[in-house]
């Protein structure tokens, strides 16, 4: 098969719904809901979200609300959220019907799904895995999960190591293309003196033995007690070699579009470039390929240097 024919087959196969699954309090729906001109559908899948900072097209609270569950079943916040998510799974036809209705007019539907921030749903429970699998099967979705970690955790080696392990656990549980993000890097840039390494080290998650060495040089009361445990956790993370982070400052347009470019590559949206050509969209058409591939060749430390220059100019 010739290359042009193969490309045509890809475009035909990718004429389906694409989605970004935002895990753990992601601000990206808020950013792109207001600024991105690309046709998209915003979905709130968090039944415990009291105040949405953006206007959504589909709100799961119309089906079930955590506050109502707490009052009627006398459950605590965590138990009520788990019950509500399981209720959504059982009544997923409600959500599927509304997604089909909301995306009927789009040639290439693009969904932003804002999910609950409780990590237990992605590490200890299978309800989110079941929901994503059913949505993928019913709507022929190409999902990518975006998992946010607060970059201020990098200041504490123990908290950072826990966050990396959490990211790995979520990746294994959801079984989806995964973009891990270090959010609020603008805050960390103001406290780089508190970091043991440069920010690109924490984003790359490379050679954790250096991090373990810093734990032994500090006089933390848990350093000696959990020395072997920390070593095994670090060894497990490096054996898989799956976790790395994209830096994100939601106030920086280039930074946010870099993350979007990663998402477009992971869910296959770049293969729809011939069908998505919108001059008002900063990431559309042939520029999808540029965002998806050219940035990949830029070293993270070089990118962070350019970001720091922009940050200082604000």
C-alpha cells in the first residue's frame, strides 16, 4: 500500500469522536472552553463539583448529585462520591445519549471530560475504568487521560516520589494513553532555591537514585526507617519507565497549547488535520502536525528556559 493510500485510510478510520479525559482537577477545560475556537463539547463528570468555573454542555449532576446522595443515604463525602460514580456507570446510557446529541453537528467531535479529583477512583476502584471502556465502545472514542500533579510537591522528595507512584498506578489502572502534567510551574519558578534539582529533572523522572541520595543526606526522621521501602518504590517506577511530566502554566498560552499538542498526538487528532482547518484555531490543520511532532524534538530544559524568559516578561 502506498503512503498516500495509507494516509487516506487513517483519515477514514479516525473520523470518530476524540476525547481528553481530565483527571484530578484539571484546569484545561476552563482554559480551552474560553479561548480555543475548535468545535468541542465540555462535559462535567464530577457529581461533587459545586461550582463549575466554565460553562459545560453536559452536566452529570443532572443525573446524580453527591449532596443529594449524602442526604438521602446518610453517607460521607467519599462514600457518596463512590456511590454516585457507580450510579453513573449503571445509567451510562443517559450520558451516551446526551453526548451523541451534543456532537451530532460536528464532523470531528472533540470532547473535554472533567472528572472527579479523588485519586481513589483511579487507583483503588475500577468504576472509572469501566466508564471509559463503555464510552469507548459505545461512541468509538479515542480517549487520552490527562493527570495533573501539583508541581509544588517537587519541593518535598517524599511527596514527589508518592506523586510519581500515584501517576504510575493511575496509568496502569485506566489503561489509556496518558499525559502526566506538572501544574502551577509558575509558582515553583519563584522557589527554585527550595528544589534539590532543576525542574526538568522532576519532569523527566530520570535516575531516582539521585533523589534517594538526597533523602539520606537530610535529617528527616523517616529517612532511615523507610530507606529500603523508598528504594523499592523508586526501582519499581524506573523498571516500568512510563512516567514523565509535561510542565503547565495555565496562564501561559504556549505552555497550554504544548500540552494540547501532546493530547492531539495521543488521541490521534493530528491525523484529522486535513479535515480540521480553522484559521482562528492556533492548533488546527497542518499546524496539528507541527504542534504534535516539532515540539517533541525540543529538549525539556531548553523549553523551560524559554518559558522562564516569558514568565519574567509578564
